[in-house]
């Protein structure tokens, strides 16, 4: 089941996504990559990078 959640507050976006994923037992986080370079390398945005580094138990799938 896909869910769209909108938060407002003082926390960082990555922390809000992570906390929501933990609280709701989310199996996979899917995010868009920020863009690409001229060499077709994916640029990872700061939110995606923080999520990837936060917890290795929740996989993060980046799409472009």
C-alpha cells in the first residue's frame, strides 16, 4: 500500500521520513534521485543521503 504523508515542523526531512518508516513498519523507502551529471552518474540529494546513512535495516530505492 502506498501512502503520501505531509509533515511540517522543526525536524529535518530525513528524520521525519525515517521516524515515519520506523513507526509504521515500512519495508522500503522509494525516493527520486536529485538528478544526474553529464557522465550519467546519479546525484544523491541530501535527504536521500542522510536516509541511506541512518539505518541499514530499511532499504532506500532511488529512482531517476
